[in-house]
C-alpha cells in the first residue's frame, strides 16, 4: 500500500490504525488537494479525512524562485578495501566496507545552497546509520 494515500483500518484486535498520508503535499492519487484528519471518538469511523485545496502551481513558482533545484541524482558504489588503505579509519587490519556516494544536483543553485543540501544529505537517517556504530540484533519469532 502506498504510504502517501490516507487510509484507516480496524485490526482484528479492535485497535484502529490510521495513515494520514503525505504531510503538506498532495497524496499522489491524481488529485491536487492536501488532506487533514479530524478525530471524533463518538463516530464508528472516528477519523474523517477532509480535502483542502492546494495551489501546486503557485508553490512550484515559489520553489523555482527560491531554490532552483531541478533534479537530484545519487549514485552509491560499494567496495571492500584493505583497512591499511584507509587513513581516516579506526580499524587498521583486515578488510573494510567502503561506500562512495556521489550526489549530482541540477539547477541554478548558489554555492551556499549546494553546501546546505550536502549538509542535509549527511543528516539523512540512512547516512547517519551507516556512519555510526551499528548493533544488529536478530531473533526468530
């Protein structure tokens, strides 16, 4: 199920699961409205999804004026290297995993905007996970 589409389901346990959809942008369902949810505990379907007009053309114009980012392309390359070949690595023996990341930004961006986008990319949860100590706990259930 696509997560940008809003929905609600009652589980066999009686608990209700609600996905409010994409926040602050259209739901990628062919319509141009954004949605908000209204909760009324007295109703059988307590969450009501209400559409709100969304002027996506105006937003596109404003976005083009502020940040002229047209396209982002990210390429990752994985390799195994000898630890002794990595000057910045704590591990000095054996083999290490290396991920080379190349981000290509298309559009009329200033050097400051490009630097800010690189800063944002380094805060991505996946980037932060891969650059931190990782503990993997596996169990059978």
